[in-house]
């Protein structure tokens, strides 16, 4: 049996299709979306052609075809000043970015699940660890660093509460959850305590990250803190019900005696930090809450609110298993730690550190 048996990766990607009565099977938008993104990044068509590997003539053909299909211009060309996206082109590009930010974690989770199901059917199937965690940049990076490793890591993106409940019920091997440092830590721990047990669980430290308000560049509405969410004309985008970020938002509003009904857009929610950032960057909201990395990647300003520690909870009896030792080897290695340390707003100084609940939170805050 050769060394490449079972060496495959399942990947799922979102795609746009225009369905028309006169087009058999629909018209894919991948080419024009990639071209628009490259024009937006480079500021001219020539640079976009190089980035996409297209001839100048072919690129213009793609653009003209879709301008005709939509009945609207995609570009505005300025003599000697380059090219920029027309309003419709900008909207199309931002809609695609929102879709990718919203769907990619879900698709990655499904792909990981499918890959593990298929590999279990192959000869010489390797044992693997089941990780349930909310979407985050450190978790995403861990999956990338584990791709070439056996045994593997199967990931399902779930809220912290769902992940910890799954760990408690034996449905996964590791559960990711985050806890804010400072005054809101006891309340968050009280919520998690029903699933964390000091006699059964250990914690593996993943990272410390900055969480705060995302606002458009220049902060045009002068949003400085949570109290500003109650101001008229400030549109907020929330995280989904059950997420730790939403629980933190509720705790912060409660401290300020701000009823959620006073926050415009409180019921509008996204499932990831990147989706919140894309929502704001596209002009659909004025502010939302997430990790600093997402704000940076979408060119948004960031108003810090809290520092959060992100942990994996794991059953003690798993710590000596080969699969767990392999995972810890990656987390404690320089490659992964250096990558996390370079993420904007992340601190990897204790990445891979193993702690008891008492060591992480103090004796009086231990799980039951």
C-alpha cells in the first residue's frame, strides 16, 4: 500500500450562479467576482489581470458580459488615475464577502466531518480527535497546521455552550470556550460550570485575544463604548443566540442598565467575527462586537472592550493518548505559536499550556 492512501482533503466552497430561462444550468459568477476583488485591491485592470492570470482582452470580455447581464456598470475608469468599482460592483463584491464570511465556517465544519467519515472507511484508518468549538482564527489556524498530521482532527463549529455540553455528553474529545478577564469572568464561568468538572477535565490554553467594537474607518459616529449602542441612529449587528460573545454583550448591557430593546438591530445576528466585520464594512450596520483580527482584515477601526482567554476543555484520561500528544505537539511547537502570535490582537505566550480548572480560574471559581 503506498504512502498516499487516504491522503486527501475535502473542501467545500460557496459559489454564485445566475439562473436565467435562456441559460442551461446557470451562469457562474466566480470569474467576475475574482476580477472585481483584484481590481479593488490593485486599483487598475492591468494589475488585476496579473493577479488573476488573465489577458487584458479576456478580462474586459468578462466585465462587459456581466455588465450586459446585470444592466449596470461594474467599473468607473478615470483617465490616468486608474480604475475603481462602480456602486453596483462594490455592492456585488461586498455581498460575496459577506456570504463567504457567513458560510465558510459552516462549510469547513461539514467538510471536516465528511472527510473523517470517509477516512474511517479506508484501510489503515487512523484514530482522530473530535473538536467542537466556536469559530475563531486560532482554531482555524490549528486545523491548517494539523492537516498533514496523522492522527487527524475533526472539527465541528458550535457555540461554546454547545461544545461543552457535547464534551460532557461524550460527543466530542475537546470543547473550545472563551472567558473574559476581569469583572465578567465569574458570570461567564457560572454559565459554563454545569458542564465543567474539576475531577474530570483539564484545560489547554489556546490564546488570549482582544474583543471589542468594530466601527467603520474613522469612526464617523464616534462610538466609544457600549453605552453608545443605545444612541438613536446607531445600528448594531449582534452575534447569534447562544454564542459566548452574545452572552458577554448581554452582561455588558446589563451592567449599564441598557435594555436590549433600546439597541437598534439587536436581533440582527451573524455567526462569525468575520461576518460581523463584513456586515459593518458593507454599510449594513454601524457597529458590532468581535475579535480585533476580523476588524483589521476588513479595514475597520477597533474599540477594545475586553481581553478573553480561549481554552480547550478535555477529559483527563485522553491526555496520554497518541492523538492528544500529537495535537499538543503542534500547539506547543514554534510554527503554530508564532503564527498565532502574529495575528492582530492575539497573545500566544501561553499557547499549549495545560492547567486544571483551579489553576486557570482560582480555587473558589472551580467547576463543580
